[in-house]
């Protein structure tokens, strides 16, 4: 595992900060129809009834389509975990203090977290990105979390996550207070009542939950005149990990790297891109259904059907990493299973009545 850090002096992309992000939208490639056709042709020859592997067959098509390869690979899968601290944590919205964020990043580095064990089990690379943990974002109930230039710079920093030849990206996060941030993003994007989007996070008691709901209400009310622009919403209600994850998703799209989204917080970053362009998440799948907040409703709005439903709400990229094992199995079946001709097994046409 390696770790990276970002200082508050990072430079934004060239040009006007948010315009440089908007200019990426027309650059997004489409799924490869030729690769999908090649996968389906091979699937028809494998020693199994058509469609009998269900979603495993869909996963191979998905990988091929976005890697633009008739034979998709999973040679360099990466779990990228982005860690940030939030000014809103000082409001007592979590069961743990903000210092836990850094402690957990150190635990990742020492190999002691759940995500370390999952990555080791399935041969996944792991990188943890320390996003200026000693400089929390501002309290979103009082001010925008970030300046525009800082938000754009963090987005650009997140785009660097796929450097080095990644062929499958699993996204995760760590940050005390970030389920409050995610709930505010959903409330700002989708409306309804704040309590519709707020969950207990790391285990908030009833009093902390009430503070959390009140904080989300206050933050969205304060920034509401500016929330029609998804990028403005990102910098006002989000955090550094939200901006960086959004950047990683966008870079993956441009470089044709398929993405597995983790849970409630990662999907808040994805929801911002989805609000920018409804096709921006076509190269993404939902790794799992989190128990946190209204994640199921979020996935419905994003048009994503989760691969796993294990009652998890840990974060860290844990659900995304677990679902990567399904991709590994799907590729193995597609690539290594014998064809009817190789196995000398009669195909359907050879066994049907004349």
C-alpha cells in the first residue's frame, strides 16, 4: 500500500477552475460496441447454457465495453481511499472525534484495517490519499466548505489516482463527519426533508442524530441559492474526499477504466457528476447496498443495481473491494472456460431434434 498527501496550495486545472471540469464532459468516451459483440460471441461458445452465469456475464461485457478490449483484464485493480476532515465534525454529529480520521489512515498504512484484509484476500492494490487532514474544511452550516480554486484543485488531484496503468478502480473514503456531508449533498440535489437522507453514520446516538439532521437542514438552507450548479454544490456542501472522488471517476471515464463505487459517501461524489451529465456514470457499477442512510434511494436515482447486499456500512472502499472478487471470477470464467469445441461437448444445435 502507498499513501499520498495534498497541501492546501495545490493548483487548479488550467483556465477558470470549474470551467476546466465542465470541459471534460464532451471528452467522455462511449462504451465499445465491438468489444461487447466479441464478448457475446465467445460467451455463446462456452460450455454452459446461454445466460446461465447471470450477472457475471454482464460484468464481463461491462469491463470489455469500457476497457475497449474484446478480452477484458483485471491485471492492475486498485482500491483508492480518499481521506478528509470536516469542520462540521465539531458540531458533534459523529460518535467519534475528527482525530480518528488520521488514526485510521495510519491504521491503513500499518495494514490493520478491514480494507487491508479484503485487498490482500483478492490481490487488489491499495492507495490511501491523505487530503490535508490537518486543515479541515469549513463548517458547511456557516460557510462554503471550500473555495472554488481549492475544490477544483482537489478534483484535479483525484484525477491522478489512476496514474500507473489501473484497469479497474474501486473507490473508498474515510472521514469523520462525512456521512453528514453526504446527506447534505443528497438533500441539496434531491430535495425532500433532511431527515430523509440522514443516517447514524459511525453510530451516532439520538442526540447526535438530531444535531446531524439540524446541521444538514441549516447547511442546505444557507447555500440553497447556489445549489442548482452541481459543482458549486460540491464546493459548498462537500469535502476534499468528495471532490477528489469525483475527479477520480472522471479521469477513469476519460482513460476507459471501469469503476466500482462503494457506499453512501462515495455515491455522493458520483451523484454530483450524474447531476452534471446523466451519462457520466455509465462506466461505474455499484459495489454494494450500504445500510447507511438512504443509500438504496440514491442508487435508484443513479440507475444503479448493487452487486452485493451484505448489511455493510463501513466505508473504506470495503463493499467495492469485495465486489471486485466477482469481476475476477467473471473474467476467469470468460477467459478460461472451455468452448464446446475444445471440450468436445455437443452444443445446442447438435443435441436438438431434427
